[in-house]
């Protein structure tokens, strides 16, 4: 009988659990990491521009997945600012639009938050790897 009583108690407890989404808080850092990874995967993005703090982290050898991303997260919505460096020779407008789409899709699908805006700030243009200097003797 004790086993039946326990089973009934478990079923009652399951019925009182809040629906998914209620009481769930997603930290800004999580949203920043999702957005940073999504943006950096877009063809034409040479890197993320993190400003002074991001550059210090890079010098110290730390990988900052949220570098170049600023977010404001509410209960149901998020707004993002993404700072990117674009590869030379590729349409900046096309890259920026793809970053907006990719970031919006990733954040919305992984967090359930509605992304109300994704602002792209192009901070620079990266050129291909520099050729080593030739010996001029």
C-alpha cells in the first residue's frame, strides 16, 4: 500500500509543477555567448571586436566567446549589439545582414526569448594573412 500512496503523491506533485517558461531566467552572459558564437560562424566575419576588456582577455590567453557582444535581456525579449570585424573584399552589408539573421535565429531558438533588435557595428576590416618579409640581401 505504501508504494501506491507514494505513486499517487508523485502524480499530484507533477500536476503542480509550473509550466515550462515560467520562472526561468536566462542570464545575459548565456545570451552573449550564443550570439557571439553565431556571429563568428558567419562567412565574412574575420573576428569580434571586444574593445579594451576583450583585448586584455585575449592577451591573457583567455577565449572570450561573448567578445564584442552587448545584450539587454528582459523577461521575454532581448536586444543585442554586435561588434564585428569584416574580411576585406566581402560586402559589408551582406555580412551584417547575415549576422543579424544568424544571431536572431540562434538566440530565439535556444532561449525562447524574442529578439527585438540586433544592431551590427562594423569596427574594422581584416586583410589576409601578411606575407613574411623576404630576405633582401
